[in-house]
C-alpha cells in the first residue's frame, strides 16, 4: 500500500466515523502506531482533522465538541479510557438496547460502538452527534434542558423520558469511587444517572484509576449486584472489598 492510498483510507474512515483512535486505525489497516501517527500528522497539516492524545477527530466535529468543553477534558487519561472503553464495548452485543450518559469516559465507549447494530438512548449531545450518520445504530435522544458546558440534557423532562424505557445495559461515568459507592458532582446529572440505573438490567461504570478514593458532591449510588466497575488498576483493598461484599463485579483492563 502506498502512502497516498493509506492516507486516503484513513481520511475516509475518519470522515465516516468523525473520530478515530490510534489503536483502531492500526488494527483496521494493519499498520504500526508510529505509521498511524505520521499519517494523522499529515492529514492535520492539510486541515482535515485535529490531533488529540490517542487519536484524531474531524475538524467540524472537533469544533462542535469544543463548544461543550468536551475535547479538553477528553484528553486526560486517554490511554486508560481507551482500554476501559474497549473492555466495555466487547460486552455489548448486536441487538442490545444501551443507555449512554454524558461523560467523556462514555464517549470513549461510544466511539467503539459505531459499527454495531444497537438501539442507543443518550442524553449526550456529543454522543448523539457522533452517531447521527451511522446507519447501523438507532439513536434516541432524551428530552430535557441543555447543560451547556457538558452538552448533556438534564431536568424533569429528561428524567421522565428515561423512566419510560427499559435497557439491557447502562454505561455511566463518575467523578469518584470510595467504599460507599460511585460519586458525581452535579446534582442534576446524578438524578439522571439514578434513573438510568433503574431503567437498566445491568450498569457498567467506566472509572479510570484517577477516580479512586475521591468523593464528590453527591453519592450517585452504593454498589449493588447489577453493577460492573471497569477500571485500569486495582483500587484500595477496602474499595475492592466493598465492591465484592455488595455482589458487584470489578473488571480490570489487561486482566
């Protein structure tokens, strides 16, 4: 394959999916990570995409996401988020109904679901934008009021719409994890997450190890048997014991 052919294929892939991470491109086109990085550098120089740590996004999508303070936060712990997202995405089977909340960790999962035949419910405008042109997905966006900084829908209308549905799996993020359970900052967001948990058979929490031992303003939920906590490293013994004692599952990347 010539360099031009490789660039054309990568450009086509990113135009179709709006975002691509390094690992996905390397696997899809059977090339090394260093070759992917060089190709993305060339495409960025042409003004077609914007590089981020761990991948690249279509410029028009990047500009939309920046309106929600999304890409700047999305760059933190990108490698860990990708590994966590891949583990969760592997559990999602075609035909499932999946709820995705509006965090950057769930956005990382969403990127890996774009080729699957799913019904997705989300309150995230960036995730809805990501899925908007993907034919294999049916995307349902909740109602509600826009929380501008994060680009999520919240409030009574959003809560009511989630109460009316049933999903196989909910995929959520959080700001912290302690022996007490999962924590998050915004009261409105926490109210939505609780509805998502109640409407789903199982809930996956995508939590990189930077969240260990951190409390936030609100306790989203204590651990329960329907929870799977997916992370990149072992938490403190007390947290691991609390997860086990509650009947929840702890899943580690690379395990």
